[in-house]
């Protein structure tokens, strides 16, 4: 899946000379958490989060403050430089950027111009879609030997029942690297016949563990 498929193209932005007060207002009005800061050429030169603005705002308990801090330019609190991604980058690669850099938002640029934005909420929703949990389905986890060609062998068993597969994921089997776990979500609320097929073919089903049926 590509970034351009999940990014939001309508982006709320500010120039670096706009005030912190203006940023605070936009954050509340549009229920967003990040605002890219752009120059006259629509290039991203910084980014501010709701936390940046909140930290720069005077305390509501400080009666001696005249709220002059809110008149400061947004460039005084923005983060720069900014990590950006391209519309043709893979979503999976962007997820690793979120994790490694501990960020919650990345602007999307093409030819150094801002064209969209991706937030951690967008990434979470995409993960839900990729795993198939947004549709009614059953999850089956199968422990298999880690060797080439094992995936089509396992999915062939699912084909016997003509059930629709929502998603397929593969995880390492941590206790023994010679094995891995194939996680398949199928669009049926009764996975028992498929589980019986898998076991009759000699596969070990880790989940679900059906009462009275050995794994």
C-alpha cells in the first residue's frame, strides 16, 4: 500500500510568522494535533504539535501573565528540520519511521512541495485494514517450518473449504527460528472445519485451541 492511498490531501498549514495564538486556534477548530509550517514556495520548513503550542502558552493559573507569549511567532516553537515522506513510499516503511523516530505525524512532499499529511491515527486505521479485523472474520494461527514454498502449501488447505481469506500475516516463532507462524483471517464465524483440515494435513494450529481437539 502506498502513502498516496492513505494520506490526507487537505492540510492545515501556517507560515512561520503567524502567531502561537493562531496555531492554538486552528488546532482547536479543526481537532488536529499537528500543523506543518511552510514558506511561500509551499515547502515544509517546520512543524508544530499541540504539545509545542501548549508548552508555549501561559498557564491559566498565572494571573500576572499578560499572555504576551501567544503573540510570539510560531517559528519560535516549531520543530525543524522535518522528516517527510513521498506519496509513492510504502506505508510499511513509513510505519518504521514513526517507530524509530518516535513521531506521530509526517508531512508528504513531492518535488519538495507539501501535498499531504499522515498521522498515527491514519497508520493505525491502515493496520486494521491490512490485518482484516475491520470485517467479520475468524483468525487461525498455524505453526510451520520456516522453508521456501510453505505459504502456498498452507493456503491450499484453506481453498478446500472455499472460504474467503481477509488477510495473511507471517510472524517469527520466537522460541525456535526454524519455525514461523502464519496468521490467516477467514470470512467465516465457524473455523472448525478448516482447523480440522489443517490438522489432518499435519499442521500445528496454535490458535484457536478448540475444546476437546488436540493441537
